[in-house]
C-alpha cells in the first residue's frame, strides 16, 4: 500500500477566519465545521485537488506557541501550484499575505516564491514551465 498524504493540519486562533481566507485565496471548500470533545473548533477544508486541510484552535487546556512563517526546522511550508505567480502574489498580498521571498526564476523555467499567510503560515507558490 502506498503512503499517501492524508491531510495538512493548521492551528489558528480563529479557525473560521483562517478557513475563509483559504477559501478566497486558494478555492478550497469548507467540508465541515464542528467543536470536538477536545474543546477545539475543527474545520475540514478540501483543495480542488482533493487534499484535506484541517484547521483547528487550541484544545481545552492547551497553550500554543507562536506561528513562524520564516525558514525553520520541522515542517516549514506547503505549496500550491499557480498559473501566474506574479498575479497571485499581488492578489494574495492585497488579501493580507506578506511576500517573504520571490518570485524566483529557476534554471528549468519554473518560478517559485513564498508568502506568509495570516496566522504566520508559510506557503510556497509554484508556477510550472508553460
């Protein structure tokens, strides 16, 4: 059996606001929005490609450390494909994202760049060779 990525899980002080930002920014769909027995608000979204992005708040009695949209050890970022990285950088910046790096033209013709989404979430945009 292959090991497939099941989901990405983001923590947010305001899961609904974060989920709605991803709806507007990347066309994800909100699949469910519940409060679990753990005490956290838990929202399941799904990308157009079918990947689940779960977004939740802290659980009862849990204290979360700050987010970090800078380069760091551990899970550092995840990426979305784009057809026009320049236009998406402009659009996402207007929506509250911070441009961290790029766009960078790679030798193979692709372009990449990084943003800090609201909540200090580091996201890479990748424009494939046309």
